[in-house]
């Protein structure tokens, strides 16, 4: 099982790393992660809480995140998909604090692990990140800036869970006669 978890951690880091490295006209400052340990381990979302597994997957990802990118870990629907972030990041963006402490059964194992692994964690109601990865259909879209552009990463699964990834770009306005600063595809 340890080698399987190590492979899952490597796949998670690879999916995030690939997305972080994509050139984009909008600088990447905040990255949202939504992940289900239940889905990763082959079960229906929300049925198999596992804080140890979440720690084992999140710790190497935190260590590998580029310094200029802040990680936000989304909780589950029981806390309205609120996110764990570092206090300094919350203060920088002025995000609304909420009073909840995520636990595996109400908040999700990844959010609970983030509360342990972050230096000074707080929970915020919502954000607008420039990119994100969703492992196991946890619905991170509400926390992405418009316009979200789906990205297919080389890693399509972490464990048994489907990987969905997106970056955002500025909205194109003006129609067919308009000229644009950046070409985005």
C-alpha cells in the first residue's frame, strides 16, 4: 500500500506541476485543490474518510509548490466548499473568514490535513483562483476566475479518481472586429 500511495502522491504532484508551468497571460498567484480521498482510494465520494492518506498526498505537494503560488485546499459540501488558506494569503486578498474547523467527516480529509500542515491556516468562504485541479469531481469551478479553460494533463487519474484541471484567462470582449493583447487557445 505504501508504494501505491507514493505513486498517487507523485501523480498528484505531476498534475499540479504541469498546470502550474503552463504559460498564461494571467499570472498564477492562487491555485485551488479539491480532492476526495474516497474517490482516490476507489470508493464513492464522501464515504471513506482517511486523514492519514490525505496527509501523505498533501505534504509532498506543499513541499513542491512554487514559492510565488499560494495553495487553497477546498473543503467538502458540508462546509459549503470553504477553503483552507494561509492567513497571510487571506489578509492579502481580503477574503471573508468563516468560523469552521474542517474534519474528515465534515470538511473532508484534505481540508483537515491542510489545517494541520499549513503554517497558519484559516478558512475562507470563497476565492477566485487562476488555476486548479479537481481530483474526484469535487466541483472546484466555483472558486476559479472567469474564464476557466479546461486543461488535459498527462495525468488523467490519481488513484481511482478522475483528474480535471483548468487555468483561467481574461474574458475576451469586443467581438469579431476587436484586437486582443494575448492569443489564448
